[in-house]
């Protein structure tokens, strides 16, 4: 086979030759379905891009393509031959980057010129959805040649996109960040009377900046929406032909605002009641008209219950829009999918597909908000289908499935980018598990094994155990490991970037792996939606879910998170007040502890109102047996949990509280009860983190067995949000108006057995009913900051003392543990007679 000497001093196989070597067998999808795969023979393989381009690509077999299935396959490992010492052992210095004084001077640099061309050829189409004049593809590049503000925005977003989709792209990312800083600086410096504020240049630049920040992921992707609103609201009339760029920027801003609102379940930043669009400004059935209807509905439904009269007004506007569609704007082809498969739906233009996405999203929100007798007023899923006799759940399932079907049939980048909002909002209503897993495959580039686990088509490739493998291709192996570990890394594990120009030149179809290079933040929001099952329809908003970190096998073996995962954990403790770390507590030890504590919980439940219940008798406070037989360091002093808490609170936090919560199955004749939403910090607490709760569920928990309801982000609220005095059983309750105002939303997450949950003590939460027949127990160890003056102490049997001393001697404790030691017999005699949860004092001494 021909070999190519690359710039890193290594020999690799020619990309086409490597593809032929790798894909000479059936794809995993066909093998799982037990059908003959046509790609096993070369002549029937459909390559996604022209092999002459030199880019590594994945073939899609003809059978998967015709069925609309995600085609995945596991590669055979390829040996990379190292000739001589690797030059990569010395890091290449990053080039010094300076922003040229003018765009013409900057374009003399090859990397800047390449990024600018990438904007024109690949990025601009994202913004020109529904714009026949193609302002962002034609006018923006032309103006950018003479306008540094617009030029720096275009180069920044294009370079960031290249950096996220190209291996070995440090210099490109550095260019992106330099031009981003230049763009922000120029934007801030604009005076109130600047012509750039009126002609649309500033608004178009802000739209580019927001795309940059979504791709970058290290900054708030919503930070520029407020600034864009102040620019977009400068005009009430959008048919001013002297400023078509401003109009194009306005519609881009509106679509971005809609996307963010669908992610977060919040109203738009723009009051669309002030927007006036003359009837002659837009043709019938246009995407922009659907955008206005959807925006107005979001502002109504995501802020308060929709009144019946308002619902009918919006319903009539939606029906009129749908009836105005011409035959050319409707699908020109439709094929129903087999059982467990999405339909295939084709449109003539990308804007027609996106307009239908918005229409179906409107239908979802209207279906949720509708009175039962109004459901028959909703539009049908498509022509020839009647909604007669369909329930609310049937309608939502149908609308959501059609949204996904259109997205994954169309597979045009501009449509997919705009579809993540509708998908993230609606996908939770799809009930068919096979369809849900197929959508997950399309979104993540994964297939599903026989146990329902997701298998990445990239990460499934085995890494060679040979010790010189990492030396031979360090960037490739690091990327593969990053994808396995769930890191936020979006490089393809290939030497070159995916050719986005191939969407038109060779009609390539982006698979799940290539979709990583679109908006990764939006893609993850859509994936999270599929993990949430909506049980009620009291609100149209989908709450966000907690971040889950899954350590690698090496991290588990080392008992330490690597720097990247530790940074994620600390960031989300500060941002959300909670983070979940999977797979760190051994199941065998959890089972031993659970068997004993379930027995204890049932004994406490039998005490009735004399037991240590919290708020109601379905939620009990109990301790683990404080003796060596049940003291498992992997659970009670988990090193990874302590690594996170000490990173937030400071070295050697104080462990002064160890207890548990039991969600009990209801007794015969008793109705399940929930706790009021409350905070465990029911006193005047500091405004910064001072105490973190390490929760360890002894079994997997979800809504069925009473997973705790959490309100992410509420740890930043102060004690004025509470009612009830400290020491009462119902202290720390959150005032009802604050729960209804929509600023924060609850969720009952699914937490796997073996996970630990790090929770800020201040976070709002509530114990929920357990409708199963199994007792659900969750341990709670509180780590206080070393400077926090809390006088509580643990009480443990003296046979635990050698275990803690051994952990300290081996450097595996990392905690200060104030303990009152008692005899084993005394410990076992007293641990079942503790107080209820709110009887403990978590305040600090004066």
C-alpha cells in the first residue's frame, strides 16, 4: 500500500488505502439486524466523499442508506510505522499572532485567508436560511474586506470551527481567539451614533460571535443574545430595503433566541408584540412568519398559563400559516418507516424543512397548553392523517417524531443547526424506544448494544496495547481516548478535517460523528431531551439535567480524576450546585450496606410518628451502622469525591456529618407523599460554597423509586427565599411564589448505582414519593470547608479507628474527621436513635 510521510514525522497509510483496508466487511448495523450488508463488496460501497480529496471518510452501505438507518462500524486497528525518533516529543511553539491593521493586510497570512474562505464556503449557509439574497454568504464577505469589525467576527467563527473539527489545530484555535478578542474590543468601542449600528454590520457581527461562543463552549453561549436584542430592537419595521443586512441579522437573532428558549424553557428576550412586519414583506408560508408565531407562543406559554382566548388566536394564526403553504413548500416525497424507524421526508429547499420544524414545534407547545376539548383543533401531522381520537400523548409523539424525521432525512448543515432547538424540546415526547435509540445514534454517532448501552462508532475502535502506539500518533490516540471518556473534545480522529464543501460537491451525508462539528452544545441539549420522560404536561419547558462525569478506567484505577474532568466537576458545582460522577463506588460493597440499612429502615418505619421522619413518614433519616464491618472507605471516604470537595472548599475539608435518607414504599392504605421544596441550609449562610454533601445511592434511583427532586442553580439564593424556623421539621421551606415564577425548574434525575453526587448544601431539593416496592436509601456525608466553624462531630465505633488511621498513613483520607469514639456495642446500641434531619445544626459557631 502507498504510504505518506506526514508533517509530524510519521508514516501513515494513504487515506484511501486505509479506508479500503478498514471497511472490507459488513457494517455493525447490518450485522446486528442479521441481514447481508452490501458494503462487504467494494463495488456496492457508497463513499461519503470523493476519495481524491485525501480526506478520511466513512462509507455508508446502500442498505442502511435506503432504510434511513445510522450506519456504524468498528474499525480494525491500523499499525502506524515509526521511522526514527518522533519529532513530537518536543512541542511545537505556538506562532506569535498579531491582528493586522486592515483585512487586506490580514489576508496576506495563509491561515487567516483559509479561515475567511472557510466562512464563505462552509459557515455562511447557516445564517442564510430563508434568505434568497444570501446576505451572510455574499454581502458579509464583501463588506468584511473593508470593515475590520465584521472581518474579525467572520475569521473568529470560521477559525474556531476549523479548530474544533481539525486535528493538530492549535495555531488555528489561537487565531480564532485572537480575532474573537479583536472583534469584541471593536464592538465595545462602537459609539451610539455609529453607522454600523444602523446598517446591520454590528448585528451581523454579534450573530457570528454567538456562533463562535457556542463552538468554543468555555464561555456562556447566551452572553451576546442580550446585546443582540438591543441592536435588533432598534428597528420596528423590517422591510427597509436599504438595510437588507440588518433584516437578515434580525431573523438570525430571532432564530438564535428561539433556540436558546427551547433549550432552557424560558421566554424570548425580545417582546415580539412590538415587531411590525407588513403583510407584503413576506411571502405566504415563509420561515420568518413561522418564526414570529413560534416566538410569540414561546413568550406566552413559557412564562404563564395560556388563556383559552389567546390559545385560539395563536391556533388560528398557525392554521392560517399552514393553509397558505404552496405545493412546492410541502414535502415532495414521504415514505413511512418500518416499525421502530422514522419516516423519510423530503423538501425542495432547506428553509421549507426548517419552517416545517417550527410549525411542528408550535403544534407541540399548543398540544401541551390545550384544554382537553381543544385538542381536536390542532393541525394534523401531515395531509391525509386525521387527529380524531388521538390523545395528547399520541399527538406529541407524532409531532416530535416528524421533527426528527425531517432533520435526519434532510441532513443539510443549516437545517440541522436550526433543528437542534425543536429536537431538544420535543424529543422527550417520543415513546417508541427503538426510535429514541435511533435518534440518539444520529445525534451522537453511536449504535446501541444488546443491553441498551451506547457504543460510539469512533470510540469502539480498539486502541493498540503496544507501548509504542501512543508515541507513533499521540494526537490521534488522545482524541480517541477523549471521546471514550466523554470529554468535550470535538476533533475527528482523522489526520484531516471533514470536507464540509462535500455537502454540495459530492452530496455527502453528515453522520453522527460529523454532527459533532456542528453545534456541540445544542447537540447535547437534544441528547439530554431523550433522557427525560415527561410524565405531566403542566409546563412547556424542559428542565436542564445535571452534568454526569464518567471517569476512564485509568482514572478509576488511579483513584483520581484527570485535570479536565476535575475542572468540569468543579465548574458545575459552582454553576449548578451539583455534579454526578459515575462508576466510582463498588457494587458489592453497596449491596452489603444496602441489605443492612433496608432492614433498619423498615424497623424505623414501624415506629410511625415516633420515628426520625423528614417532613412526612415516607421519608426517613437513618444512619449507617458505625462499625468496621460496614465501614467501606470506597463509599464513606471516596477519594474521587474528596478530590472534588477539597478542590472547591480547600484542602482537607472537615467531615462532621454522616447519615442517610430513605424513601420508603407506601404502607398499605397510605398515599405516597413528597417533601416540600427546601434547603438544608436553613440559617444565614455564606454566599459562597462552605459545605458540600456527598450523596451515594445504594441502588439506582429514578422517578419511580423516589429520586430526589433537585432545582439546579438555586444554591446562589439566600435565606430570604425560605420560611420556617431552624429546628422545626419543616424548616428551610422555599416560598411558593418563588417556585412558580419560572426562574428555576425541578428535575428528578436518574442516578446509576455506583455513582456519587456532589451537592451544595444550599441547593433547593425535595424528597419524592417512592412508588416502587423497594426501599431507596441514599447516604449523605457532609464536607465542610476547613475554615467553617461548625462544631458537629461524628460518633463511630472504636473498631473504625484503625481503618481511618491506615487511610491517613497511605495518604488516602484527605479529610479532617472529628470523632467521638465509643465502643462497638455502644455504637450499635445508639445509631438507630438519631434525630430527624432538621434537628442537626449546620450553622457555624459565633
